[in-house]
C-alpha cells in the first residue's frame, strides 16, 4: 500500500512538473510575442514621428509659392467664356462649370473645344486659300479670335488649379500670336508671376 502511495506521489509530482514546464513554456511564448508587439509599436511610432517631423520641416523651411487663385486675383483676371456663349453650345456648359468651381471638368471641356476650333481653322484656311472664298476668310478670322479666347480661358483655369508648368507653356504659345493676343498685357504679367 505504501508502494502504491509512493507511485501515486511520483506520478503526481511528475504531472506537476510537466504542468509547470508547460506553464513556463507558455509564459515564455507570451513574453516573446509581447516583446515583438512592443518592438512593432515602437517602430511604427518612430516612423510616424519621423514622417511628422519631415512634414513640419517642409512647412517651416520650404517656402510655398503663391497659389494660382491668389495670383489671378492680384492681377484682376477672371476666367470666363461668357462672351462666346453664342459661338458654341458647350461654352454655356463651360461657363457654368467655372461658376461652380469645377475647374478640372471645365479644363477637359475647353481642351476639346480648342482642338475642335483648331480643326475648323485649318479647314477654313484651306477653303479661303485654295478656293479664294471671302466668306471662309471671314469665318477663319472669327474662329481664330474664338480660339484665342478659348486658349486664354484655358490658361487661366490651369493657373487656378496650380498647373503652372502647363500654363507657362500655353502662355508662351498664346503670346507668340500677336494678332489674336487680346489679353497681351495680362498674359505678360501672369507669365512674369509664374516665372518668379
């Protein structure tokens, strides 16, 4: 009987030892995962802190240029195609988009209108040159004025959405054509501001 008690005690001790060993293994595993989690939190926290520092440095040390909207306001330039609403049905749509502040959509429409206008100019020029049509010559002249106004509005909208590189390119193109450059003074002033 004493032998049986001794065996039961040994089994119990062995079972307790196994359970304690298992518990220690689980505690070590929990500690391992906790250390990994803490390292990850520290890493992400450090990265977030570095990102915030970079943004702060940019804000403090990098001088931001003037916004296009402010630039146009200073020069008293207001983009509008209302003068040519009767020339094309899409002009009314473009003007409404500008009034609503939907400049990106207006830019897309006006680019299409410029492309169409340039095709018309080519056709009319061909008719007036080859066929000697006085009517086509008059229409070509009117289309060139219309195209110039479209381009000027396009330039203003590009500036409004801070697309300065494209605006500079279009301004140079606009200023080359002295005959149809109705807004030459404003265009030169705007180009000067964009080049600053």
